């Protein structure tokens, strides 16, 4: 009897241990009506006062959970669609949008305050609402070309010419989201048939001594001459807004520029998750994300353009980092149908 | 660990007073709990998530088992290229770490000299640096215009192996050193007196005695090298892939769980084979050693001793060339202001959220979050890891039980051999209200320290086990014969010896948690990002100021780690009287 009592005591201790482990997280996990949970990629940022104003006005508290890069975020949303991790997702971009839509991970809602410039980007009748945009383009270190007394490339097709051999850095589309974006732009720009179109371009670029980096940060830091970190290559895949960050000391000029002839427009979306616990809060949050207050906060916080073109931009952006007039890229459906196949083909052409 | 351990001892002790049958029952219960709790923990936070995600890869669109991926992946020549790369990288990284680690272990754990504690701390620093930072630091050295550009190693296998050795040499130094410093030197001295050359005495006396620790260290290093991720991405170049990087790509970028599942099983096979080989090597060599107090086993460093001079030279070369050079590059670059002049501007910026508000929190806030998380992770890892080490240190008489223990030993090492991506994504499909608890563990802040603890537990076990196992069982038998209850034997024989390795294990667990990036980056962090996550984020933003901040933050993280390891070192030498 005593032994059994002792065993019981032990079992209680074990359960208590487990429960105490569990209870540590309890206070944070319990979602009562006033909390709306926002899932984002790791680059999410917002000014404290802007978010505080939303919370005060709406009465909802925002609980923010970052979930990796855009691809990881999208895949986690798809994996957990039967038991969503939160109410709203922000950061699924147009290279991955179809995957989330096809999985049925999102429910429709069109905010009444959506700007005119945003409506054209809405996907699947409101399952995904556009919030930011940014152009992925080739960047040139103009200072390097001036210093070496050489002519700059004027368009993307120039990169395969012998005078630009060993000068270009691109990003692996299998691991880098701007890398994928630029690759998609070339598919549209050089087109089909692939043998004389986009594949021809990449074979020629490979033969011309292109370097492939795994991520934008590794490439921009260690390979690109224009970042001032000792890199040696003056041509790189980056954003159209990047030149606004390489200003001369007096801030009156920039030492790099973007080639705007073959850019891919990355659009980042927000949406309400299927099975969201707090739909009302989610709708309020979506309305906040497209509101002029939040839209104006985007450039300084997340380094991309707001989707609302009526919002005023920082002066340096307008001057040194404008968006492209024409952008390239296959349709969302084409991207979803061919993305993995294209990346495999690209890997064979350029890497293997 | 302290609380759980003493509670268990009290149980057993009161049993002793109450009579034989109850003593046996209490003893059985105590051991059952010691086995069950770690199994439950690893089951819920490791085995279940990994199995669930892998199972999805083998489930067809319509449900039911779909094994079509197996043949497809296994007949693809690319798969075998990945396996070959993984093996070459792991074997070379492990071999180089062991060969370079042994002389350093001798110098730091058998001889005494001024500055030894600082040197021990320094050797450990690389182990916990964020892989991203190390990748960038090595790349800066190896590129054509870098200090070592003439080697032509940029984006080659040697570059990857060099970085892996940079990370892992400390595992060898510390694991082997921990045993070596308590190995009775008199046996070797006797061999020398009988005419054996120093090399022969080392080869026939010391090396066999050290084999269990070397095999332990090699197993851990092999797992680290086989599953290395960050450094491989940065230093291997785009054309170089391993099973680990391919699992990551297939899972996170393509959501191709079918291929990822087959690759995970392949990876598991490699890891299990390595563990079996290591277990064999240990079992063949393991025996009770005469463990001695540090005062007897070490001697003052002397220029007259050939071994002292040779190992000092080797250590200088390794510490200077392999460890200090990249660190020096890091520190000197962190002292470059964004405008190119020298100064502390990057360090002053740590109190801000970066150029253009790159961060949500300041670096100091992230540091506080890192410390909080690491403290919880360390407590979990020590509790669970300590229990496992205690169980594994027993040598039961029955063959079947011994076999079961061998299996248990291998199982607790698996977290090091399975991709962090698989564990992290597995969490998302399993930890919504686990075990009937009414909480969504997936988004609870506790998941981050738990994931870090899962990674740290194998290290805790491997650090404590050689010391616990080397306790002469006759000590325990003698105590039992003299009437000591099992709990008392534990407390008076095992505990004082274990305590010495506990400090080291705590230091390791804390350091690993501080630097952990792979799993942490995937998991939900509702409160605050940890320091490595913040560093990664700063590197990912444009602007020289953010890069400078990232480097300064890396230096802070490295300094913090070194301090923690030195404190653990000190704790150990004070507590370890026996």
C-alpha cells in the first residue's frame, strides 16, 4: 500500500513538472477576444507609436510572431492550415502566393479603405490583400566603373558581353527570394523558346564568369564593390531602392544605380487565415495595414515601397531609388505551375 | 538538476530505513522516473515532431502510404553526390578536429601556467559564434584580396572543413581534457621509468585510457559536421550541397516533403552508423580508471619537457592561426566606424535599433532575451541530460538491460544528427495542444528554450558521461557493502564526481543556447529575438552602420560566451574536492 502511495506521489510530481513546464507558456498562449495574432516574415517592422495608435483606437492587442523568410512563412502557413498559428499573415509575396491560395489557407476579406493603386493587385477576390511593393533589379557600382575608366552596362542583356566578364553576382533562386524574383524577370524578359530565350541568357551568363551567392546579404556584403566592404564585383542583383543607401558623404549623390529595364515587382500581401480565432480583430488589422498611417510608415521600417502610391516617400527614395516604369515576370499561375521545375533547370544550367 | 537529484536521493534514503522490500520498490521507482522523464521529454519535443513530418512525406495526396518518392530519390545520381559530400565533409572535419584538439587538450588540462583559464575560454569561443558571422569572417580571409587569398580556397571544400574545425576543435579539447586532467599520471610515469619512449608511453598507456572520451567527442563532432548548415551555405559556394542543405531547401523553399523525408532517412542512417561505430570504440576501451585530483595529475609547464614544448607550439599555431585570426579580423572590423575611421561607433550603436530601424529591439534588449532563454534552456538540459547521464553510467549485469542502455545512449544523441528544419517544421504540426493540454505550445515562448535544450542535451550527456562512467564501480560496491543505501551511494560517490563535470556541462549548455540559430530562427518568438537572430537580421539589411553593428554584436556575444565558460571553469575547481 505504502509503495503504491509512493508511486502515486511520484506520478503526481511528474505531472506537476510537466504542467509547470507547460504553464510557463500559458499566459502568453491564451488568446482572449482582445488579442489578434499576426504572423510575419522576419523583416516585419512598424513604428511603436503607429502600432500603439492602432491598438488604442481598435481596442485589440497585437501579438506578433515572426516565422522565418517569405518561403518559410508561406510553407508554415500551408502546413498548419488545419490549426492556424494565428489570425492574420503578412509577408507572403507574389512568388509564393499561389501556394497559400491553392492550399485554401486564407479567407477572403476586402477592406473598405483599400487605395485605388492597390485594388489591381488583390488576389482571389480578397484572399490576399497587397500591402507593400519593391522592384528587384540589377545594381551597378557606378563609382567602380568611373574609377576603372570602363563603360557601364546599360541593360541586362549587356551582362553576357565579354567586356563585363567576371563582374556580376547573382543570387541562387532556390535559396534567395530576391534571387527568385530576378530569375523570374529574366524568364519573362528573354522568354520562350527557352533554348534561345532565358536559358540562352543564363548559359551565356554562366560562361561569362557569373558568381552565384546563396543570399542577398552574403552577396551585397562580401561580393559587391559598391557596399564598401571590400567586394570586387560591381554588378549585382539587388533592389531599385538600394542606391538610396549608398549616398556620397554630402548626401547629394549616390555611388550606385539600378538598371530599370528588367525588374521584377515583388508584392507582399496580408490575409486572414482560414480558421482564425479572432476574425473581427483580423479584419481591423488588415484595414490598419492598408491605412495611410501604416502605409507611410513602411519605407522607413521595412525598406520597401507602400502599395498606396498616394503616400509621400522619403526624399532620398524619390531621388535615388525610384520604381521601374515597366516590370517583368510570369503570371502567378505560371509561377506556381513551373517554379520548382524552373529552379531545377536553372540549377543544372548554372551550378551543376 | 540539483533539486531533482537530491529529491530522488531522499526517496531512496528513507527507503533504506524502512526495510528491504520497500527499498527495492523505491529504487525501481526512482530509476523508472529517471528513465521515463527524459524519454517523455525527447519523445514529445523530438521524436514525435520528426516522425510526424517524415510521415507526411510518405503520405499520398489521397491518404495512404506513398513510397514512390523512395525509388525516385535513391536512383537520382544527385542524391549520392549529396551523400558523398556529406561523408567527406564529416570525416575530414572530425579527423582534423581530433588531431588538432589532442595537443591542445594536453597543454590546457595536464599542465599549469599563467593565463591557462583565459586560453581555455578562448578555445571555446568559436563553438558558440553564430554560423553566419563565422561564414562571413572566413570568407573575408579566403577571398582573393583577403589575408589567405593566396590559398585559392574561396568556395571550396577545404574552406568548409576549416570552418568546421574552427567550430569543433573545442569539443575535442574539452571532452578529452575533462578526462585527461584526472587521469592518474603514475601509470605512464612507470612505463617511462621502465624505458618506454614518451611516444610509446602515450600510445600504449594514455591513448587507450582516453579512447572513451575521444570516441565521445568524435561522435559529437561528426554529427555537427554532417549536419552543418550555415557555414556550408556561406563558404561552400552555390554548387556545393550536402544532405542537410538539400533537406533545408526541399522543406522550406519547395515544401517538397516527399524528397525531404527520404533524405532525412538517409541522413539518419549515416548518423546511426557513426553512433554505432563510436559506441563500439567506447565499449571496447571503457573501463574503470584511477581518477585523481587535478593537483596530482597536472604539472607546471616546463620548457625542459618535450611534450610540453611540442604541445605549446601546436597550441600556439592552432589558437593563433585557426582561432585568433578570424576573431581578430572580426574585432578589428568591428572597431571600424561606418566612415572608415577607427572608433567605438558600432558599439555605441548597440543601444539603438539600427540604421533605418533595422531592428524591433535594441541589441542590449536582445542580449537580455538571449540570457533569459539560455538560462531556462540550461536548466532543462541539465535536468534531463543529468538524468540520462546517470542512467547511462550504470553497468547492469543483465545482458538485455545493457543492450537497452546502449540503444538509449544512441537515441539521446539523435537530436544532433537530425536537421533543425525537420524538428522545427515538425513542431508546427504536432505541438498544438499536445498530451491533451489546453495550450498551443507552438506559439508559446517556452518552445525556444525547449528547442535549444534538445540540442544541448546530447552535449550535457557526453560531457558528464565519461566522468560518471569512469568512477570505479568498486567504490559504489564498497559503500553498499558498508551499509549505505542506494541514495547515499549516489550522494556520496557519484554526486561529488558528477558535480565537477556539471559545471562544465552547464557552461556548454548555456553557451550552446546563447549561440543557437538554426532552430531558434524557425520558431515563433512572441517576446523578443535572441542575439544571433538579431545579428542575422542586421547582416541582412543594407547600410554600413547595420553591418558594423552586427560585427560589434558578434564580438559582444563572443566575449559573453568566453566569460560564461570561464565562470563554469571556476565553479568546477571550487566544488570538485573529493
